């Protein structure tokens, strides 16, 4: 098993274990207090468990090597798992908001708030430990599925703080409706988090181009090869933890096929030194030849060659 696969799998398993523990704890608290905010936290944790199972499946599939039917690998399984989580988060937000609105009209009160406060405090400590490990894994792997899972658990930290505040206001300040109000705020926070996480997922599923800074760095490295005089029709995308790029380069028209092949190998070696997991497809053209029209036919090789340290 690769280091990437081991780390992502360990983060997914840790997430599942955390969700199971918190599900039992919050189930008891929601039952004894009748709190909408706690019920929202419980529903969120239940969805955490389902989402974490989907994450584990997603990172397992994404770690499988390329095969005859998936020549570009299985990296998008992570994005699909992340999209599944986003759908669950959205459903959770709608359910919590509906319950909070209902509580406003029925004016129900929270019972046994002290126990709910203790449970939420324990949940904060456990979740902090999990998020710390997830951040370590994300730094090492760049996993989209683990990142989306971590975003959800980070929102759980605020969610648990909100539950404590809501219960404390009901219990100690006599603020009627605080629980329902915070239930609505929690629902809004979950919906906002789902919207934010969806952007990165959709970018990957739609083969969005790399960020401008990354593309510029790529071109600066590419410009170090003295045997090419131009680059056009650059296309980039990311799938899971793997990047893909294809482009056309201008070379001396008098080069033999063997010489051009050596130049392409040298370009790949230079790029892999900076972008080790990059899959590269290069199309050599005689200098000045452009078959593409529009922006794709424009030479984008930096005019000033940057010397790498």
C-alpha cells in the first residue's frame, strides 16, 4: 500500500470511529434534553458517519491503479465521495431548519441542559483531535475527499459551541427560543459549508484548469529547456491526487524524430523534478506551425527564461 493510500485510509477510519462514538453520546443527550440544537448536532453526526463511510470507499477506489477501462486512474472517486457528503450535509441543514421553525411555534422547552453541555464539550475535544490528524493527512496527500470531510468536522466544532451557548442561554439566562434560534443558525452554517465545499468538487469533476499561479510555475519550469521556442494549446486538469497536462511545443524543424524524442524526454524529466506526480502528454510541432485557432494557438512560453536554483 502506498503512503498516500495508507494516510487517506487512516484518516477515513479515524473519522468513522469518531462519528460512531459521538453518535452514541449525542443520541443520549438529544433524548434526555429534547434540544433542537442537540438534535441538529446528532443529525449532523449521523450524516458524518455515512459520509465517512463514503469517504473510506472513495479513497480506497481512488488508490487503485489505472487499468484497461480507467486509463487515467480512479482519482475522481474522491470527488464523487465528496459530492455525496455535500448532498448529505444539505439534507441535514434542511431537516434541522424545519425542526427549529417547528419549535418556535410550539414553544417547547429544553430539559436537562447540563448533560447536553457536557456532551458537547466532550465532542469538541474528540473532534479537535480528529481534525488535527486530517490536516496532517491533507498536507501530505492533498486528498479532496479527506479535505471535504475535514471541512465538515471543522464546522462541527462551531456547531458544538453553538449547542453549548444555546443550552446555557436556556438554562441560566432564561432566554426562551435560544435553542430554536441556534438550531436555525446551525442549519445555515451547514448549508454555507456545503456550498463552499461544492466548488472544489465541481471544479475537479468538470476538469477545471489549474490555478493561474500553478500554471505560471509550470511554464517557468518548461521555459528552462533551450530546445523549444514556443508552447501553445496548454491543457491542465486534476483527478484525485494526480495532475494531468498536455501541450504543443515548437522545435527545430530540422530535428530527426529520434532527436525530438530525446528533447521530449528531457522536458518530462525537468517537469517531473518539480511536479513529481504529473502525467504529461507533449505534441512536438515544427517551429512556427500552429494548427489551432484562437487562444489555443497563442504562444504562451514566458519571454524571459527563469533560472531555477
